[in-house]
């Protein structure tokens, strides 16, 4: 009898496993592809040649950006990141860069929003530090401040604080979910063994639709306000609703062509995807960069002092604002951010998927003829520390290298076609369109935090900070989040 019960229990467990396995498998059968061949590139000269000289082949991210088909069983949606180089990608990217990220728009609209967020962050920290040397964890607070800024750009004033908080938490849970996505992408067996993780990640698409869908629907229904909350400011969501993209988006062969054929509006599910791509890509990496930068300032008090003096000397009636032109007037702040990005690129690996022709152009052996994808993995972390390029202690945090006369004097956040010395924002046609905004964002928050507080190592860190990193879904973060002791600066 006991044997029968045991057998029944085993069969029940097996049935549960199979149910979990077969359901996703039948909906996602098309997700199983040959395991890609990965070719790593850590040499900046090779990276330059591939990204620029062979740009026609090196212009696509992998088909499934996460390594799995996130849309499985639902209508296919593209984001800027996932779309193939072609007319749809071009229309989506142009909309973002022209309507939201163009320097003229950033100057007028983003500065006041950023200043409000930075002031709120400083006020929040000030209320928490009663005296000198209080220990604070900074990541979540910076995340809330950056998210608030990007949510305003995304929705105008049309979404309340509570909804913004739900969006922030949902995206946070997604990006920091403890899911081994690479393992799940590898095989069905992995998805069977980790079936809970698999269901979580597939369920996430539904959750994102639930959180962002109603906002998009509501805005579509609403007769759009001409004023999104800041003069002539039009939000990213408004721009997506107005956008018309090529009807036939299967245009990967036509490169960045003109796409002069029939046009259509984006569906709601497409807008939802683009909205959460915007909020995700524009916040996680910025938070990572602010945190790494502060960590380095904690461990390098001389650098912090020098930065503080530059900020104080430049303080005037615009003291809360860091614009593009202002960053040029604050060369040390710019150098500190570049040095942080060189050593700790938030996206340390950048992928390109190429066909057999691309592999041949790169001098790689031909892939097997069964459709095995070939991926080039550009190691931005290694490129930023390349010893041929960075001859002066490449592993040391030394912002001076970016000042006049230094070996990084001519380096800008985005490399041009002649030379790559670092590529924290990628390179070539798919480089990050948010590089300019990111420099301003990081500059604004770091400047406010250093101007208002002195930063010192935590009491239990033995005078140091653990600089180990860890990979989240997309971004590399400090593994133990930064904790530091802060003291309000009273001597100004
Ligand atoms: C410190 C902050 C940031 C870092 C380090 C960063 C880094 C990157 C990198 C490495 C890529 C891939 C580039 C390539 O494949 O060559 C990328 C792509 C992208 N980033 Fe950023 N990013 C940051 C902030 C932002 C911001 C503020 C936005 C604003 C919306 C943004 C939007 C995007 C988009 C849409 C893409 C896809 C571009 C395409 O495929 O054409 N990022 N980013």
C-alpha cells in the first residue's frame, strides 16, 4: 500500500512538472534555435573595424534581446533595441531622438525636471541624516529620482505619483528578478528544471501589459492635451501615439531606407513595449553609473575634494542645473563621469548578431549551415582597460587622464569612426541614443550629492568599499549596493 502511495505521489509530481513544461513549450516551440556561436571582441581596434568598416553587417542586436522570445504566444512587438536595422527601427529611433532626446529639447524641458528631482533627493537625504557621518544606502533613492524624471518625460504630467511608483516597482522586479535567463534560453531541459523562473519571466510580459496598457489606452482615448505639462513639451507617449511607421516592417534588407510606402499607427501593445523600453533603458544604467561614481568618490577622497571645489567655484544662480554646455564648463565633473564609465560600463557587453556574410567579413570561420546564429560580443569592460590605449595605470581611477594633456583628452562618450578608446554607450549605427542625456543626468545627480554632502566609507567597510559587480538582467551593478556615511556640508 505504501508503495502504491509513493508511486502515486511520484506520478503526481511528474504530472505537475510536465504540465508546467508542456504549456510553455507548445506556445514557445519556435523559440528553440541552435545554440549561437559567440565570438568575443576585446580589442578596441578590432571593435572599431567591425562596428564602422563593416557596419552593414554589424547593425543588429540578437533577435530575442533577452535570449528568449518574450512575445511568445502573443502579437509580436518590437522595441528600438530589438528591431532590425531598417525602416521600422529608423522611424522609432528618429522619433525618440528628434522628439525627446534632441539637445534643444533637453535644454528647455529636462533641466527644470532634473533640478526638481535632484532637490527632492537632497531634501530626502537631509531629513534622514540628523548629524555627521550618518550611513545611507543610496541606490533606491537615486532610482526613484531618475525614474521620476524619466516618467515626466514619458507621460508629461498625465500620470500620478502612485502609478509611477507601481511602474517603478514592476520594472525593478523585472530587471532584478533572480532569473538565470541565459540558462533558460539554452534548452528545454533548463526550462523544465527551472520551471518557476520560466513561468515568472513569461508572466512578466502580461504584468507589464497590465501596468502600462491602461495608461496608453487612456491617453489614446483622451483628446490629447497640447501641453504635456511644460509649455510646448510633448511627452514620449504622445509622440508614439502620433507616430506613423512603415506598414510593411519586414524590411531588414532595406537598411535605413526612406520607408516611403504606406504608413500605420502603432498598436497599443507596441506602444506599451516602447514605453517600458524607454523607462527601463533610461533609468537602470544611469542609476548604476551614479552609484559606481559615488563609490569611487568615497574611496578617492582627493578626487572628491577636487570635484567639490570645482562645483563650489562654479556655483551661481543656476547651481542645480547641469546642461550639456554646463558640463563643458565643469571639466573635472565630466572627467569623473567618463572615468567611472571607462572602469564600470553599466552595459559591459554589447551584442551584434550577424549572418554568414558578416562572419566572413570579420574573418571568422563560417557557421554551420543549420541557421546557427553568430553573435559578436564586444567587451566594453575590457576595451575600457586596454593596455595599448590606456598606458597610465589603466585599472586606477584617475579622472585627470581626461583633462587637457591626458591620454583621454580627446575622448568623448561616443566613439567616432576613427578610433575607439572606450565604448560605454556602444558604437556604430546602434549606439545608445541616450548618451547625451545620460551624461547630463549623471552629472546633475552627482553634482547635487557632492555639493550638499561629504561622502565617506561605511563604518564596517574597513575604510573601503566593496567594488565587486554583479549582472542584473541588462545592467551591471555594484554587488553589495553602496553604503556610505554622509555629512551635510556646512562650511560653505
Ligand atoms: C549611463 C547610462 C546609459 C548607458 C551606459 C547606456 C548604454 C547603452 C548601450 C551600451 C547600448 C547598446 C549600444 C550598441 O548596441 O551599440 C544602449 C542602447 C540603447 N539605449 Fe542606452 N545607455 C544609457 C542610458 C540611456 C538613456 C538615458 C536612454 C534614453 C531613452 C537610452 C536608450 C537606449 C536605447 C533606445 C538603445 C537601443 C538603441 C538601438 O538599438 O538603436 N539609454 N545603451
